[in-house]
C-alpha cells in the first residue's frame, strides 16, 4: 500500500482510523474556555496601540546614508586587496611554470 501511493498520508490514515474509533472524542471547548477566549478578545480589542509617531524614520535614513557613504571605501579596499593577492598568486604560478619548463627542457 505504501509503495503504491505517492505519499504516506493514505497509510497513515488507515493506521490512525482504528485508534480513533476505539477512543471517545474529547470536548475541547466548554463554557469556561469560550468565556475566557471572549474576555481575551475584548481585552485585546480595547488595548491601546503604541503606534510610532509619523516621521520617525530618521534612524532608517541615517543607516541608509551611512551605508551609501561606507560602500565605496569598502569596495576599493577589497578590490586593492584582491588585485595584490591575485598578482602574487599569478607571479607564483608563472614561477612554477618556468621551473617546470626548465626541468622539461633539461630532461630532453
């Protein structure tokens, strides 16, 4: 059965069907629970919202300006570091190639 179906849901349904029929269903919502839920809903509806005052986006703008000002130096530093690192790596590779070339020419 499980191998034929694409999901495990049909087999799970069959396995839990016997368990569900053996036990009585419980009443989850009784009068006390409903009354408490209604009180909570009323308390939430009556609660004062602390909405931010209009125009309080100054920290957002300061962050955006700071990022705009900080981005070019960071990119320049990264680009210079990369150029130096890749230049050294390229020189090392050329030296290794030259050494291998000399060894190859000497072996012939």
